[in-house]
């Protein structure tokens, strides 16, 4: 139970009222007049949709989910290869840009964020990757009780329905988030894997199992050719319950306080400002950009910033918006001479053929993630744990463009640093909630990130030159044979690298001794009551992986913290 038990009469009344709300909405009589709920969740993405679904399992409580975007009806959301469209579609994407910096040679970089039911889980690359044990053990060692690997593993397992091989100690079978192995094979990917193995990188069929290190085809949140977003897995089934409501195209503008307690929110919908109240708690799940911005607009954040933008200081909290990190990736491209790549399958008759295969349920490029192969490896063989991630796909993008493929047969090998040390910020530019904030990841500002990125480029180039793969290569297109020295390679990185869409850390979790922490280890905003944050922004450090899996795990744990319960830790002795 999520709170004090209710008698049967009270339950009956709550269900009756909730069913009436459903009928009113179904009959087109406008938005529910119910303006008070037990819980309000701001954001329907990876964590928000999960939190809301779990809370609504208790019929004695009411839950309202506020989403700035619309329903996830755009067909490109559900076709996995449609991510190339959603990356640039303002109907489902905030279309943010990061600020330029020395590390990007002054370039502003696109920073897509989902603006639709399911949030970024509805527009991402469908990759499922949890990270390493050391990531979460490191969170616990920083003073965050209950966040070690043995503590979070039960929540990874609870959320997932793994279809495929996997050690039952590490993999879940009964969850709602379906995880599958990629069903599309390409001879170039096969030979790239063979080359990596002969290079010394072991084959690892389950990088989400006991050990991450190795090379394999990717695991993804795709089932029967369709994206499995958090909306599809968690929120949409939950919306069949009478005690949960989703309000779309509702842009949250402010958290409302009475003293130090959060009691409600304001949102704008169709030009009308509405306020709703929360009897118990508000859970902020807007993501690593929108969550800190909303806190700042509500008067919670660094005093100097709030005064600068003209927002009255309600609660000074210096860490709000700070500690932002992202994976900074560079694409290296080779032209292929022996066979066609995906580049040649996206136009004319080949595309029609792929569409026919897709809609008949056969493997097709339309059912693909942006990456076919992952490598988790080390910049130095002497290291105990990997620090580099390298992706491979038998396709290549036009230079400087993330949503268009090259006209020639190309492949991409893309390395990045798993745990970057470069730290930036998210800061509201004004008191206007519709004004995009300043997003500054400060890419490449830390020396170790430059050093490890250089190592990653060199390993990626070595992998393209293995005998197994080199037989297919006509020439290296990018960075090209003229880029050889360390300085030249680093300059290429600055001029060409881009985001992996893994922004995190801007509302960091940490102990009271950490003055830059925003939430405690139960995700409660420090110094305030009735307000939690649950999304990638609370991550103390970057996980050695894509962030979607860990963000869903955070949503699972947040719901249990609210309920006053936690799953028992997994015994990993000898594992």
C-alpha cells in the first residue's frame, strides 16, 4: 500500500469518481475537473512513466501525469528506424541546442529531448545497456545508500522482460520492458566482430550480464519490429486504470509551495494557465534539461542565477543545473568496395523492398537501431575495467548531419569515453518558461577526456584495419589518411564530434556533505518537502552505458521509496 489503508466505501467512491472523469473525457466534455491528486508526476518519459505506473498500482491513490508534448501517435516513433525523423521533428522533440565551447570549436550541437508521451524513450536509438558494477558501487561509495550494484540490480530485473539468453542472476523475465537481441545480421558487422575478436577483444553475448567487457550485436527495446518505449511498456497499460490521468500538451511552468512544502504545480495548456494540487508528493521527471530549469523557474536553485533572471529565491540550492555531463562521440567513416551498405537501401526500389519485409514481419532496416555492434573496451590493457565504448553500423551519415545517410556505401565506427570528467551546466536564461535554457556540457574541458578520446580513435582505426574487415574497405573517408598526429586527431574530434543524447547529472544525488547535491538518496529535494526528482538528472556520475536503462531503474526505485519499501539486494557472492 502507498499510504494509510482506506475503507471499502472510500475505495468505491474514488473508483466511481475516477470512472466519471474517464467518461467525461471520452465524450469530449473537456478536461477533468478533478484538480487535486495524491501524486503529480511531471514528465511521462523513461522514469516518469515508470513512477506513475507503479504508483497507480494502488487503487487507493490518484495520480496525474503532466506531459508537455502530445500522445505518441506519430508513426515514426514506433518504427525503430524512424528515430532519424524524430531527431528533427519539432512535434515530438524539444530540439534544444547546446552552447558552443572550445571543446566543440565554437559549434552549437543539437541536443534532442523527447517531447511526447514516453519522453526521450520514444525518440531514442532503442539501445538497452545498463553499465558496469563499478558505476553503481561508485554511487554508493559517494554516500548514496541503497544505490550499489547489488541494490539496483533487482530493479533492472523487475522492469525487464528479457527475451534471449542470459544468466538469471542478472536478467529479468517477467517485467514489462521487452529486451531482445537484434534480428538483423549484416556480413560487414559479422566481419567487424571477427576482426575485433582477433584484435584481442572477447566476444560477449550478454554485456548486461556478469561482465560488460567485449564485443557483440546490440540488445534493444524493440519487439516484433516496434519500439518498446516506457510509454508502451508501463504508462499506456497503467492508463487503463481509473485512478491515473495523463494530461498532454501541458507545459509545466512552476512548482507551487506553501513554505518549504511543494503543494502543486502550474501548467500552460492552449494558452490557459492551470494549477493542480498534490495531496502527497510531486515527482519531477522532466529530464536533465527540463527538471533543473523548472526548479530554477520555481525559485529553487543558485541564488545568483535566480536573481539574474528575475526569479524570487524560494530555496537556495546551488547544485541545481550544475554537474551536467554527456557522452561526446566522434564518427569515423570508411567507404566500402565489396558490397552495399544500408546507405544504398534507403531509396527507391530497395527501400520499397525493405518496407515490404518490415510490414510482413521479416528482418528489415526499418526495424533497426542506429547501432548494430557494441564494443566495451579499455584504453590501456592494464586497466581492470573498460573506459571506452565503440559502436559499429554498416551505414554512414552525411558530414555534420545526423538524419541523412551518405550516397556512397559507407560504414561508421564511433568511439567515446564511458565516464567523462568534463562537467557543465543547465541554466534558465530568463523567467519565461518557454525560453529554452542554456545547455553547456563543456565537452573536452577535462584533460582525461581528451586523452581517452584519442585512444578511442586509435583503437577504432585499428579495428577498421584488421584483416577480417580491411578486405572490404576502399578507403577511410573520415577523418581520412591525412589526419595522423595526435593534434590532428584531437582537432578532428573538436570539429566533428557530437552528442550521444546521454545528458545527465544536473540534479545530482548526494549526501548532505556534498553542497552541489540536489536530492538525497531517496530522491527528495534537499531542504524541501513533498518534492522528488526521478530522471537521469539525479545520476551522481555517468554510467558506462547509454542512459535509458538506468533511468527506468531510477523510476522503479523512486516509486518504491515513495511506497516505503525496497526490494532486497541480490547476493552476488562469487558472481
